C-alpha cells in the first residue's frame, strides 16, 4: 500500500499503532524511510516487528507439524496474510494466530499444539454447554493461538468452515508450505469478521482487504456471492460501506445492498468505532452486531440466545461465589 493512501486515512485511524507500523513499512518499501512522517512511526514498526517474530516462528512450527500429522490446518487473517501478502515481517501487526481446522480434527489438532508446548486456556463452561464457542485457545509464552472449529461467534451468519477448508490452497509459507484460504474466501472472512467486531478490532483489516483484492476486482463479487449464501449480506455490505468511507474509490459501493437504514446508522458511528477496542472495549460489537443480522427472525433468535448466555454467566458466577464461601 502506498504511503499516500495510509496518510489519507482519518486521523483517528492513522493514530492506531497497527497502521503506524504499516506506514513505516510502506515508506521503507517506497524508499522514504527517512521522511519525517516515517521517522515518527519507526518505533511502532520496531515494536510490531519484535512482537511478530515469535508468532511467525510458532506458526511455521504449527503448519509443519500439522502437515506431518496429516491435518488440514489453515492459518487465516493476520498470521497468514502477513506471510502471503505483506512482504515485511513488521508490516502487519498481530495479537494472536488464527488457525482453522475441521471440527472432526479439533481434538487431534489440540493435542498437536500441546505437543509443541502450548497450554490450553480455560474457557467458560456455560459458553461451551450453550455451543457458543468457536475456538479453543492456547498459550506458549507470548504466543496466543486460537484454534477455530467455526468461523466466528454465535451470530446468525453461517459458521461452518467446511467450504473454506475444502477450497484452501497450498502456498509457500516461510521455510515450509501451508494451506491458505482461497482469495475470495479470505476476502469474505476479513470483511465479515471486521463487521462482527464493529470495525473496532485490528484496523489492519482495511489493508488486508485491499491487498487481497489488488489486481483481482472479481474477488469483490465472489465475496458478495459467498455472503448471500451464508446470511452475511448485511455484514459484508457494512464492511464495504466502511471501506468506502476511509478509502474512497477502492472497492465497490454497497449503497444498493440490504438494510440500508441499519447500515447508515453504522456509518454514522464510524468515527467513534475507529477509536478501536483498546479504547472502547466490547461495547461497539455489542451495539453493532444486532444491526448486521440479515433476517428479523434470526435477530430474535440471536437475542434469545444472548439472554440465555447472560443467564448462564450469572449462574456460573453465583456458583463460584458460593464455592468460595
């Protein structure tokens, strides 16, 4: 991505560390690393580079071990795109690694991670019993891994990873090869995941989407077709709206898409949402997710499910308090 594009982003986005690191990498690639704007963000780049290196090492270990074990493990989002699309180990800020596997291989994949020295992070029993988990979480030192058996949280959008896993393509991946999502699948996941997190998660999703679609204008239509099949039309259209706001002319307009009134409300919230989850916490996603559901009936079921989860969480907290007494 050219530095000029990053410098044209809204001030609140340009202040985010993940995009400051990308700006320095972009300036370096353009021979502008000594420019004042680049020197101002060099420390952010170096911090991201330092935190990324253990993640790259771990992801290479996981993909190689998975291949030897005959597992179809598919890195996706930041950890994958940092290798396949960014070309600079400090360009794409990450906080964890996302790896997708088939639900039928989840236990074996979890054992593989434990064999590599990862410990499993406990997750709430009430969420597990309600079927509200989409991953198992593991930690080794500073490296956090989310082993996904579903694509996202308990929203009404289809979470089944089967199609993405079947269409995954083997690509060069550091010193090894690994499976990566097909480009249209990856663009679809990047856009819908950003929407589910109310565009307040890692701001690098903007660059992820533009890099995936660079020179492949057909991918936007393919991603929209995937969204139509998976009840994600509103979420994907909202993501296109947001891209158009921050990078005008870089993606198709979604003005004629579904739920225009709800999407207009999300657009009005954009300057606030762009401050990010570090500043705002989980409030943005809690407010925005109900606006992204395609069908009214699904929204009612989602709300009922949320009430059950809240009740389950409260009951678990009460039991824990009683046990302490």
